[in-house]
């Protein structure tokens, strides 16, 4: 009996050892060595700056009449936007207001290369500007509202509502004159913008004051002595004039000086002209000019740069960009002198 118990116990011990060995083997086999994966740093695309996207080609803004206060304010908007958005920009400019000069400047801009152009889109300029569009240069027009089919491929335009400000000027004139007349109208040139302003003004005056005669527009031109002489001739031919509307930025000086030289008193003829340049603001403040149409001459060109930057970055660009033109009287002039101060400071360097 004792013999069998020893065998049984021995057998049990052997079995137990075997079982433990098997279990240890199974347990060891179920564990795999942990291999740490190396950290992967995600690749972050570095967005190019607007200047880098220009690829060495500047934005070119095209102007003539560089010494004109209105043009200087437009250039200020262009240059301040270029600085604020850190892009390379070049002013392509010349003196006078001859169409041929402007067309040559557009052609030079295309030939020299540009990553974008800001241009006036009056009718005579469009063929040369279309060449820029055909060459793939983004072009933004300023100061003239456009339809998309007028210049196919034009990126955008920035301007005021010319029809609206012509009407607003007529309303201001009608209210101030209490429908007295007649009224003279003068323009710098017969161009799309000024033609519409004169037309809108005349039509609204007929609505407000049907019995008041509004003379057909006459050219004063961009040369100030000649413009003053022209207004003086109108005053001589029509001494009964009660009001004058000038559709260009030189008109306030034209009419104020002509009135002064003809011996008229301040306020004797109600003058409404264009643009918040320093000479014009001074004339309103002094009483020779009743009001100015505050065309957004600074805002137009600043916004045009913003649109070109957006195009470079692949952002959406609205085709039509409309800014208001408030009527500025003596009560409003102080807040507009800031533009004039910056023109004097920045463009006289």
C-alpha cells in the first residue's frame, strides 16, 4: 500500500510540474515585445505672403494729372493700402489729362509686367487695358461703374453711384436756391463718369424745379487758369446765373475764382463741386463754395489694392464695389481735412 501511495504522489508531482511548465510557456508566448513607434511630426504648409505671391512683379496704378489734388488723394489711397498689406507697388504717372498719355502709361505697365493693375476705365483707355487682361494680369477699375460685358475679364471695379450723387447734388442745389435759376454746369472732359453726373443732375433739377433752366454742360478743362477764364466767360454771358455745378475736382476753385474776379460776393452764386481736397475744403469753409460731393477718391484706390491682394490669395472677389458720396457742407469739412493732411505729409516727401 505504501508503495502505491509513493508512486501516486510521485506521479502527481510530475504532472504538476509538467502542468506548471506548460502554463508558463503559454503565458510567455502570449506576450509580444512592445516596439515604440517613432513620433511623426505633421507637415504644416507655410502660406506665402502677398508679396511672395507677386513673384517679383508689382501692382501698378496708372494715373495722369499727377499734380492735381484729386489724383494725389487717389494715389495716397493706393500707396497706403500697399504699405498696409505689405505688397510691392509702382505708380505709373504722367502730367496733364491727355488720353494718349494715359494709354501709353497702360501699355508701359503691361510691357514691364505686373501682378495686378489699377486703372481708370474710361472708354478710350479700354482697348489697351484689355490687352493686360488678355495677358492674364488681374485688372481693377476705379472711379467708373462697369457692366461685366463692357470689359470681359475685368476682375472688379470700385466707384461711387454716379447717378445717385448727381441727384443728391441737384436736391441740395434746389433746396438752397429754393428753385431759383438759371444754373450752369461744367466738366473737366466729356467722359463716362462726368457725363452721367451732369445728366443725372440736370434730370433731377427738372423734377425738383421744372421752371429752372439748366444750361448744357461746358468744358472747363484741367488747366486752372483756362478753367477760371471759361467760368468767367459764362458769368459774363449769363450774369443772371444763380447756381453752378461742376463735375470735376477743380470746379470749386474754377467757380470761386471766377466769381471773385468778376466782383461777385460769397454766396451770391451757389456752387457745388466735387471732392474733399484741401483747396476745396478751404473754399467751403470760407463761403465761396456751398457744398462738395464727397466722392470716395481715397477709398476707391485703397479697396482696389485689397481686391488685388484677395485675388493673389485665391479668395473670392466681388465684381462691383460701390461706395457712397455724401454732400459735404461747411458743417462737415473738419473731418475730411485728415485726408488732405496725409496727402501733404506722404506725397510731398
